[in-house]
């Protein structure tokens, strides 16, 4: 599905596989290599990058909109953090990290307006780990009142398919 497009505005992106943030300037030719789970994997100047679906209009695509209800509070809503996490998908299969059971813990620090997340990967050697961490930070930073997001990859307990929701198991063809 490769498709060449021109950036319509400066576009935030993250390098694959390091997850390092960068910006693709307006007016640049890029190649969309893949669109999966609401994100785009693109090539620009020989670099592979991920563009979040919430920035898709910058590359002429339909933007994913994250909407959060105004709760009339200056506190971070844990429910809204989980809502944002449920929009982050595994880059190889279009199932959310939450449904896959990859998010182990969410802790809020209301005084510092920060969120700490412990999550894992389907395999400890997964080369997309830094990209997934970056995807999680990018989405959770969009939750109202969040100023900082810390994500730690943990491998205890090790992930197993039993951690997946029944819906995710059905979607992945693992439910018997």
C-alpha cells in the first residue's frame, strides 16, 4: 500500500525503532508504507518513522480524534488515561495494548500532574518496544491535565496470551 504524499504542515513523528521524536517539515515528500492501528509508518529521507493517527491530516489522511469529556476538575482522570491507552495498538496486529493485556499498572501523581505506566511487550526482544513506549507517551500526554508521562517496560510477570481480553483472543484467532 505504499503511497507518496506531501506534508501539509510540520508533522511530529517518532523514529523506528528508537522512538526518538522528530518533526517532518511542511512540504516534504514522504512515503506511507503502512497504516495499522490508527498510526502510519512512513519513510522520509531514508528514515523509517511513525506518525500518530491524531496527526494524520498533516499527511493528507483522516485524523483520528481523541475526545475527552470535560470533568470540570484540574485532576487527571484515570479513566481518561485508560481511554487514551486503549487507542494505542500493537504495530504488528491491530489490537489495542489494553486488550492485549500489555498494560500492567497506571499510577497518577496529581500534585505533579504526572502519569506512571508499567507495561510489557508480547516478547522481551521485541524491537518495537521503544516505539510502543513513545506511542503510549504521545497518546497519554493528550489527556487533560497531564504534564508528564513516564513509561517503564517490565517483564515480570512475563506476558502470556491468557492476559488478553476474550475479544482480543477472538480477533487474533487464539480463542478455542
